[in-house]
C-alpha cells in the first residue's frame, strides 16, 4: 500500500473552548465529503471514518485496517432523524432506547434503507447505527453526513484509544486524525443490540451495561457468542468471528474469579513468579486494589497496575495492552466482577487472551 501523509489536527474535547477550532472540524468534514478517510474521537474508542454512502472510501477503510469484508461497519449519526432515514423501520423500541441512551455507547441493528451501499453493511439487510457522545464526532457528522466507522486500529489489535496508538496502526494509511485527547469516557466499544429479532438481542456487551437496557425495555436475549463465551460459525455480529483485542507481541493470560478473590490473586502471583524465573517479562493488571504486602511482592516479578474498579479497568485496558506490547512479555489480567460494565470488560479480556484463561478451582 502506498504511504500517504496523515495530517493531524488537535481539537479540544470541550466545545466551549473551540474558538477557531471549528474550522479544523470543517476542514476534516470537507475531506470526508471529498472521499477521504480519517480517525476521530468518540466516547468509547476512536473510530476511523468515511462517509457511509461513499463506497470507495468505505472500501479503503477495509483495506487500511486489513478488515474482513464480511464484517459490517457501524454507521454514526448526529440525530434520531438521521437514523430514521437510514432504516426502513425505526420501531418503538428503537425510539425508546434512542431517547434514553443517545448520544451514547449503544448501537442498534435495524432493517437497512437500500440507500446504504452493501459494502458498508457487508451485504447484510440490516445496519448498525449509533449516535456517539462526543462533541467533535457529532459536529463532524452534522457537517459531513452519516459516517461509517469501525474502531481505529489494525484488525485484530486492541481498539485505538490514543492518537499514539492510531498513528502506529494507521499512520501513512489514512488522510487525517482528529486528536481529541486520549480517549475517552469509556475506553471500550459500544453495546450492540439487534432490534430485528422478536425479542431484542444483545450481540456485543459494551459501554452501556445490559442491565440498564433491561431496566428500560424489559427482557432481552443474549447472543450465544456471549453466553457460550465464544463465537460460533455464524454469530449475529459478524465481528465476533474474528480475532480481536489482542496485543501484537505480548501474550495475555486471563484470571477468572471463582468465589475467593484472594485465591485468584495468589494464582496470579504464582504464575508471575514462574514466568519471571523463565526469563520473561511480567505485567499484572488488577481489576481492584490489592493488599500492599502482595503488591510489594509482585513488584519483584514485574510491573503492577491496579485499578479502582471495573470502569477504570475498562477505560485503560486497551492502552495498557499497547503500552506493554513487546515480545516475551506476559500480561496477567484479573477479571472484574461479572456484572454491570464488568461483563463487557471481561468479554474483552477473555477474547484477548484467546484460550489462555485460568479458572481457579471451585471450593
Ligand atoms: O464503540 C464502538 O462501537 C466503536 C466506535 C468507533 O463507534 N466502533 C466499533 O466498531 O467498535 P467495530 O467495527 O470495531 O465493531 C463493530 C461491530 C462488529 O462486530 C460488527 O460485526 C458489528 O458491530 N455490526 C455492525 N453492523 C452490524 C449489523 N448490521 N448486524 C450485526 N452486527 C453488526
Ligand atoms: Mg473493532
């Protein structure tokens, strides 16, 4: 692929401090309308966008990411009205959810309006739509039109949450990057809900906890790729078929909870010591604070990152994966408690670990 110049513009997250920066957004919007592609911040992760209606530009996104053509893109809108125009049936549930959770980390899968090119939705007759909660993204969409955007990372790697990471994966391949500061409110991708099935079905758990959706619309189903912890041959969200979220060089090992947290911590400590003795590098990532004596001990084996809760872990997980992504490094991650946002965090941890999941014996 021929390398091109990737222009970077810095824009404040807070629109009250934009002043002249609005011109930078206008500049980026103009590039999009001319068929260019570029990265922009959202509250979940950075996206790499093209106009959803521009077949050639959307094709380029697949190319620069190395993304499988069977994996549809989410279309980002700036209003409910825009979403309605992109679907043939924006049903009552969609309206209820949009009124409550948009702008926000919720993608709704709905019957697609034929005006959206097949390449954007990978030939499906549905489209995933969301209105992101980020002023820069919203202004860009308002000016340019609906934007198709996957997460801004090379396929299979952790989603891009900082400009440094995006440059690494996509620098020289995309036309621009809007630097809206290190992501992000959430740091994990949106929750995806399929509203074309009889009972709404969660296809991917994400930034909006499933229980909040249930509280509003009642029962929802979970796609088997979530309940069985692995993607089948034909998951409803095609993206679940492909390798995901994993660092390029470092290996992730996930440590589950089975009752006693202390037991999990001990297993991590033990494994860390073994890896260190084997001459490899160790990084511990914890989903909560750890006793100081334990921290001191583990520091002898490697780097220790302990987050205060699942939200904080989710916010920083992908960045940490990238910070420590080196050959011969093992990243040992403690899962969060499996409820609320912890469910989405654990999903990312398990998938990034591939089969390397340690489950303490039940007692
Ligand atoms: O938070 C997010 O969702 C971020 C930001 C940039 O909005 N985007 C994101 O896009 O995570 P991506 O492409 O990395 O993941 C999109 C997922 C894929 O698993 C894809 O298969 C699924 O959404 N998807 C998109 N359209 C779909 C559709 N019509 N039916 C089922 N799944 C769909
Ligand atoms: Mg992605």
